[in-house]
C-alpha cells in the first residue's frame, strides 16, 4: 500500500489540492466576494399622472415586464421610441414646461450576494471562475513537483493539470461564445466588426503558423502538419472575433477610469489606486505583446558567444555599430523574461477586473448625466434603458473581462507542461502532443494578449481623435 502511495504521490497530491480548492471556492463563495462592494445604479421611473401612487419606483425590471417602452429593450436601437403609443399632442401655448425633478434622480446600490445571484449569466460566471482557479492551482502545483519525463502521465500526475486545464479552457471559450451572441448586450455594428476582425485574424496568423515570415514573429511550428496549421488558424480567427467586443469594452473602461477628457465627475471617478492599476495593466499588455516580435526581440537579446567559463569569445573592440546584438539578456534569460511578462499581464488583468467593471457600470451613469444636461427638456428614456441594461447584464460584462486573462493564464500554464505527456497515447495524440503543449498553447496565450493590445490601443486612438465617444 505504501509503495503504491509513493509511486502515485504526485497524482494523489494533485487530486487532493484540486478538491480542496474547489471546496474552498464553493463554501467561502469566493466568486461572489470577488465582486461584492461594487456600486450599481437604478433610475427612478416617473409615474406621470398616476394619482393612486405617489413618488417613484425603480426602473430595474426584467425586459419582458417592461411596459414603458415599445421596443422591449431589444438592444440599443429604438430604446427611446414608442411604436405603439399614440403621438402626444403638442401644447402650443406659451406655458413653460415644468420638468419633473424625479427624473433627475438616480440611486446607487452596493452590490451584495442577493443582487449578484439575480443577474443573468451569474451561474456561468461562477462555474467559469471556479474551473479556471482550480485548473490554475493544479498547473501551478505541477511546476513545483519533481516530475520524471519517462515516468508516464499517471505516475507524475500530469494527467490532472492537463485534463483540468483543457476543461477550463473549453468552459471559458463556450461562455465567451455564448455571451458574444447575446442579442441586447452589444450593438449590431460591433458584432459585425467582430466578424470582420476574425477574418483578419485568420489571414494574419497564417504566415505565423506556416512560418512564411520567420523574421517577424518568433514562433516555430515544425512538428505540426499542414492540416493542423489550418485548424489552428481557423481557431485563432474565431477567437479574434470573439475578443473584439470585450476589448473595446475594456478600452471604454480605461478611457473613463483614467479620466482622459478631464470630466472631474466624482460619480465616475476611479480613484488613484484603480487608475494606476489600469495604466500598469495596459503597459504590461503592450510589453508582452511585443516580446514575440522578432525585431523587438533582437534588440533585447544578447547574441554574443560565450565559452564554457562564461567569458566572451569576441575580443574585438570597435565602433558603436558592433554593440547591436551585443547588449541585452542571454536568450535563455530573455525566454524566461517574456514568459514572466505574459504571466504578469494575465494577472494584472484579473486584478483590474473590478475597476473595469465599475467603469462599465459608471458608463451608464455618464450617459444619464449627459442627456440630463443636453437640453432644457431632457429625454431620459435612452439613459434609463441603458442603466437597466448595464445592471441586467452585469455578470455578462464580468465574463467578458474575465475570459481573456483566464485564457492567457491557462494556455500559458499548459505550455509549461512536459511535451511528452501523451507519448503513450499515439492514437489520441497522433499530431505530436509536444506541438500542442509547447507551441500551440504558447501561441494562443500570446495571441490573446496581442489582439487585446491591438483592439484596445486602436479604440483609444479613435476616442482621442473624437471618432468614437462614450454616449
């Protein structure tokens, strides 16, 4: 019995840690605690001439129960229109219009357990959060255990982190795809642009996987056949399309959280700590996305030859142009450095999820504020509907902010697993398992960061130029 325990100690340890982490996350309600304390908003609904009721009531109701709008809140289009209502007769008298001050009120609520569990996609968020954390804990544990390459996946216990990692990736991808098809969560134009960006991503990744441009991207796919490379390109293109809407939403959160237009509105202020987190996260994403581009890597990698004693074999002294390629880190150190940067970018995106989500909720408040002061007779139907949608799709936004960094960390963790995991399962892994573990998984992790940096940076440029604006 003891010999069996010692033989499969890694497998037993992985199973124990995975079960323990699952119980801790479930019993302590960590997914709920992670979001508690944020503020959401509700807009009062004016009761008009109803004499039987006094005051106001919150306008946060499910779409099928909303009778104040003919469109049923089917999206951002026609939210302030009343298709079935009779047109109001214009009063041509010179009497002044009296604006009901109840329409100028807004309420801020602190998110608690009951609020979060009543939101749409809460169960999907909770399951994706728990699956990702459990898989990441198992992948992290695998890096600290002693593993023999020829011991097999059961003896070294690597079957559990690989299995949990793949399950978590599938779960996060399925949730990301599902929320991308939600009808009222984003504009139709954004979804169409997402499809277009997916096609561009497919065309861009083809020269990477087929290694037609080795001087641009530092990736190798020698162990993957042609059909496998096409499948990788198709998957990457689909992933690019699904990441477009979350990336643009993150760009709007950054634009609001860092107060780029100097509105100085305390109701949408992010605070100094949150603002610094947003800046650090953005810079880390940009840095990690550039480190796999060959011209950038050539600047940071020291190309000098060293002997066994570590002494430089090049004794020539010369001009400044000889310093090119002779300064920077060793190639092994640079490889570790960019992996650490990729890890840091994923972790900072998890840390900045709360500021990003708060700015997403404050975006609706800004829309209400702008329409309240846009004219003497404010039309707050659009802002009321927008506040409702941002509140109703709270957990959907959480999934869009959580899925990209979770994919980065999961793919990065799988890329550090030993490449001979499936050596005994040639039928299942006939297309070289080492290619998936070392090459494909690393490409996926970097690609998520790469397209995220492109989409957010492009959106911020458009906001700065005034082509896009928060409304």
